[in-house]
C-alpha cells in the first residue's frame, strides 16, 4: 500500500486508516444521494419531454454509473492511492494529463458540485420561511456559506467525527426517500397511477431533439455523481481491496432502485406541469400529500443535502492533498494537522473555491456545466484503464472487470463503458453547439 505522509525533521505524519466497511458504504451512498434526486427530476422531465422517457433516462443513468464504478473499482485496488481520477491518470499517462485533470477538478468540478448541493440545502431550509416566493438571493448564499464553514470545521477537527456524521445522515437520506416512496406507493394502491400508464407516460409534449435527450442525461448524471468518490480516500480505507468493491456493488444498485421508485412516486402525485412549475419538487410533493406534516419534507431534504456537503468536502479535500503531494499544487496543501491527522489546508482550499462558485450562475446551468466536465474526466480515466491493461498485462489485479470480449480476442475489455462515455460526450458536444 502507498503511504501518504509529510515529514518534518524526524517526525512522520500520516493519514490514518479509519474508514471501515460500514463507513465505505455510507460514504459511497451518501456522496451519490445529495441534492440531485431533489432537483434533477425537473430538469430530466423538461428535456426528455415525457414521463416515460424520463424514467428510462433515470434507469440508464444508473446503468452507466454502475459500469463506470466497476471500472473504478478495478483501478482502486490496482493503484491503491488516494486521489481518484487524478492519481490514476497521473500513474498511467504521466504528470501533464494528471495536472490538467487536477486543476479542472479543483477549480471547476468539485467546487461547482458542492455549490449546487449547498444551494439546494439553503433553498429547502428557507422554503417554509418564504412559501409564496423564491428565497432571496443573498439569504440562500449566506446560509450556504455558513453550512460550508461549519462542515469544514468538522472535517478539520476529526476524521472520525466526519465519518460518523456521514453514517448518520446517510440513514437520514434513505429515510427521507423511503418516506417519498411509501407515500407514492400508497397513491398507486389507491389507483392514482394514470400518469404512469404507457399511453399517457409516453405522450410527448414535444419531440425531444438529440441535444435535449443529452441534456436530460446530464441532469440525471448529476444525481448519480459521487459514485467514484470512494476512490479519493483509498489510503484511509481499512482493507481497500475487500471493502472498496463491496461498497460499490451494494451502493450503486441500491441508489438506482431508490431513484427510480422516487421518480415514480413523484409522478403518481404530480402531473408533469405541476412538477415543472415547482421550485422544490419534494416540498410540493409533501404539501400535496402530507398535509400538516408537509414540513417533514424540507427538513428531510435539508438533512440529506447537509450530509452530501460533508461527504463531498471529505473526499474532494483528499484530491487537493494528493495533487500537492505530487507537486501539482502548492506544497502547503499537502500538510496534515499534527494532532488531528486531517488535511486542513486542503479543506480550506475546497471551502474557499466553493464559496466563490456560489456567487456564479443558476443551479440548473451549473449542473449542465459540471456534468459535461465530469464525463470528460470519466472518459479519460476509463481510457486509461484500457491502456494500462495493454501496457501492463501481467500486473496483478485483484479485480478485473469482465464486461465484453474484444473483437480481436485479446482478452476481457471495457470497450462498452468507454463507448458509453464517448457517446455521452458527443451528445454533450451537440448540446454545446446548439446553445
């Protein structure tokens, strides 16, 4: 195993192994289930044009995340370094490609994702305070900033405290979505499923273009983003070769199942027009079906996104740490607190970048931008997996993804997930040209 450490005189300070099996599941699931499932349904439906196609997009989004996570599981146990995509690309392609990926992630990808989750948190907290209008711009930004600063302090103070918070709030997230699903199933049992019947579900308000379908995938992919984040803390995972794949095998199918049922629940209670006109889908759902208990819904969503912010801060700070350790970021960011064994400078860097992004752009536009860059990053990393197999065919791999036989009979290959990534990237290019 690679050991991450900073040496001062004769003292070696290391990131400690304190992410156990249960923590890997909560980190993986908690990073995926954040704000996406509460804001992306509106964007997916808007761009897909029908309920039926929207549900198909959600299922396919889960399949794409599953394929990608299997590839990352192989990379995670073959190159057991913290830093995720950056560490793998640097190891495979060299420093230049890793440097470019690192800076795009540090300046754009992860601060933007954190900003979207933080804005969702503040919007749902403030929605009951401003029931008849959109919460004020400054109020949402200030509350988002306070939340970020508090969780940055938590992550600076203790790794164990941060992982315990993640465990608790992951249970809260699943409970919130479970409540939505149960209420939706009750509606279906009462016969309120007309909008889900095939002839109604596939009734298009307009025929979606290729670019619009690609944008629908982008919105759904944001809800699944975070499936690769466990790879950012590999060096802190106890028995990563066992616990990393196990967490992935459980979390991705579970999240896909929960997301699909959640959307079915939404459509059982709301018409497409009601969903598209809602500023907070889960709140509208709760107001329509829970009556006086509707306040439960914004609280549940706020708790869910709070845990999402914690998970993203925890993992993205390790990317800054890994980049600084390799010399691609200022060495200050590779420093670890002597007593707490936490990368405080890296955490402060992530927090600062996110606060800057908070002041830029609208939520759905931010999602489109960050999803585009995310899939470009995934494509480069999975291409690296294929190249690494060709470059070092005899290297021991505890996990080897068996997805498709090569046409040239050179052994197992990941052509299918790579093709999916390139397909989505080409569709995103179409969207960019259309806009």
